[in-house]
C-alpha cells in the first residue's frame, strides 16, 4: 500500500480557530469581517461552504461568560456588599466585552474542529 502524504501539514484546530486561520493550511484567513466566514482560504483555496457553526458559538459564550460574570458578581456581593450601581457599572460592560471577545474565537474553534473531524463530510460528498 503506498504511503499517501497530505498536501498540507497537520494544523492544530484549537490554535487555528482562536487565531481565525484556515483549518487546512493554518495560514489563510477564516473570517472576512468580525464574524462573517470568508468564501475560501486566500492561501490554499479551501472552500469554506462546509462551515456552519449555527448557534453553537453563542450558546458556549452564554455559558462561559455567564459563569464567569455571575460567579464574580456573587463573590463580590458576599465579600464586599457594594451598592447595586457598582454591580451595574462592573458586570454589564464586562459581560458585553467578554461576549464579543469570545464569540469570534469560539466560532473559529467550532469551524476548525468541524473541518478536522470531517463533520460536514456527508454534505461535501453530496454536493459533488
């Protein structure tokens, strides 16, 4: 049996997703804008039509940011007992900033994991 070498070296899907890089070559851009997936990789030409993360990134962001912000707010309430306006000034902006920061990273991770695990393979095979 011949030894088949892939045309691209293996790419760490977590690292590529966090950096917004192509899941195949690890160099091209995955996103055109903040959250819009590009049509294809500008380096290796991988077609990103398979990429469909759905509502997964938003669900993970809600769980992660909610856990962090609510946990910190509860700790602060018990430890320091600040007035209610302090909670609003701290936790609302923090929740918004963390949500925006995590959303792109998690969407990238889910798309690169989808590619590396061949999760959309059936859909790719049907389109040929």
